[in-house]
């Protein structure tokens, strides 16, 4: 496909679909040529955005099979809610295996599955359909992470020894759609939703540039989960009101705080630590990603809210509520940061560029479904640890069939 452009179809044109559309201005050799969304208005919005930005002329398809059959589509990106993973992937695989259309590759948003069984099923279906597979973990491709890692390893690690501790956190004030809050639909709470990023970006920072994932061996996982904010009666009522009464955080909450510690060994048997913390109860300017990488004579730190300009609006500036300064923005007044290039800073642009170039070259992306499976294995071990209140050796028995209590609607720290 070296002289060809890649035609990409999006399944899901919601929040993340539109982030991907905006990122496409920094992606070469590919156009967004199709969108499927069960909500026609959402598909229209995402398609209009693509046309306006000049990143494609997407046709709106009535089904995944129709989009796969479109000769303008060479690859598809899955950006629908977590509870649709398997049905979406099955339809893609059936369309390809049944000869309805041809695809080179497939990309899937995080998490690859709600549990290990689902994540492995995704990998299996991609293999059966003989598709190149990309796992969309954007934070690995963040401009700050890429540059920070390269410089730390080239200067600090080359002269004084490898880094031994990586810290990573993702925090905001809570998801934008009700389904994220429902343990059974999403697969868990903040641990599943956001620690998937943190464990993977921390592992990536600790891994020598160019070395495979297997150069780091996870040995033990210790985690803690809690519901610190959203079981308060006031917030229980708020969640009920935004979900037509479906969310019941008094009796079926999901964790809004999770921390984890993963002990790795490198190929020489040296101990390395990943320390992660995530929450849905951070009320600051907006989404905050923070990472640190520490070695014998150096350290690196990243805070996404410190990346760009800051503005100050006095109390007389009483504008409308918006998310124009930063994702999950909490205020429009006072001293506020602007994340000037969110698509680049969070990693969507670099991630999509990498996936497109891998598919055009006929190569499996560096971040792929096998990575997605391993991330899910670590997260499920973290849930086991939190449920049992002890450190768990990795991999624990029965990991493949484990479903966290929160995903069975049976977790309630108030009981
Ligand atoms: N990388 C990140 O940082 C990041 C951020 C947000 C979301 N995500 C992931 O992206 C996925 C989607 O999240 P979102 O925030 O965009 O959710 P969303 O609810 O805003 O959008 C999902 C869209 O999918 C559509 N949809 C639902 N079922 C469908 C189906 N069967 N076929 C076609 N369309 C369907 C909905 O109509 C909606 O427009 C989730 O898996 C989430 O974890 C990743």
C-alpha cells in the first residue's frame, strides 16, 4: 500500500470520535471516509467536523457491515462504549471473513475489553480476520511523554543507569456520559476507566527505547479502591438525575478513587516500581495527567495542566460554561490554564499517525491488542488485590475468568 492513502472509518462519532477527527489535521496519508454511529445526529456532527477541517469526506453508513463493504474504507477505528466491544468486533470480523469487504487494519479504544476474557476475545477475532491491530493508548504518544522519555534515556539513563520508578496519575471530576459510571456497562469504575492509561504509560516510560514489552516482567500488584465523593447523598442524587434514575450510587456505586503499585523485574532481575493513582473526584481546572520518571541521577515530571498558557478572568467575566480551555473544565473564572493542543498533548495525533503509517507499511502497530490484553490483566489483578486487601502475585490463577465485584453490581464500600 506504499503509494496509497488509507481510508479510515470510525465506529462511534461521540466524544472520543470527535477528538480523533480533530487530531487528524496532524495525520498524513489518510482520510476519514466513513462514520457509523447508532445516533444519526452524532454521526452527522462528526462528519461535518471532518469536512470542515478538511480531513476527509466521510459517508455515513447505516451499519458496520456496510462501512466495511465500502471500497473507500481500508481500516476502522472502534470508539463506541466498552459494553459494545464484542458485538462490534464480531460484526467487523464476520464482514471481513465473509468477504463483504477488505480491511488492512483495525484500531480499538481503551480498554480493549471489560475483563480479560473480553480482551482476549478481541485479539482472537482480529487474528481470525487477519487484521493488523492497534490498541489506542494515546498517552504513550503524547508529545511530552515521547520527548521526555527520549531525553531522559539518552542523557540520564545512558550515563548513570536505568530509571527505576515511574509514577503516573489521571484525574478529573467525573465522566461525561452516564454509561461510564455504571460498573456493569463500563467494566468497573475509575480503575478500569483511567488506570488503563496510567499503568501503560508508566510501563512505557520505564522500558528502554526500542526494547520489547517482555523486557519488563510484572511480578506483584497491590491496589486500593474507594468511593470518596460520589456516595454522598447530594452526589447520589446528582447521578440519579443525569441518568433518568438509572444510576444508584447508594447501593451500586463504582470506585471513584483507585491507586496501584506494580512491582516489575527487568531482564537483569532488578526491581522496578510503577505507582499509579486515578480519581473521578479531582476538582481542579480540568483533566490532569501527571507522570514522573526517576533514576539514579535524574528525574522527569509532566503535568498536562502546566503545559500551556494561563489566563485570568475577573469575577465580572460571566461567560457560558464550556470546555474550550481544557477537557473536563470546571470553571470559567479566575486563573485558568489552557491546554493549547489537547490532541497532541494527550497523544491522539501521534497515536493516529503511528497507526496509519503502520497499516500503510503492512506492519503491526507497536501498541497493539496484545498490549491491550496485558493492560487488562494488570487491571483485573489490581481489582483482585483491592477486593482481597492484599498483594497479589502476577499472574494470579483464574485471571481469565475474573469479573470484579463492581462489574457485577456487587461492590459497595458502605456495606
Ligand atoms: N483515550 C482516551 O483518553 C479516551 C477518552 C474518552 C473515551 N475513550 C474510550 O472511547 C470509547 C467511547 O467513549 P466516548 O467518550 O466517546 O463515549 P460517548 O458515549 O461520548 O460516545 C460513544 C458513541 O458511540 C455511539 N454508539 C454506541 N453504541 C454503538 C454501536 N453499537 N454502534 C455504533 N455506534 C454506537 C453512541 O451513539 C455515541 O455517539 C470508550 O471505550 C472509552 O473508554 C477513550
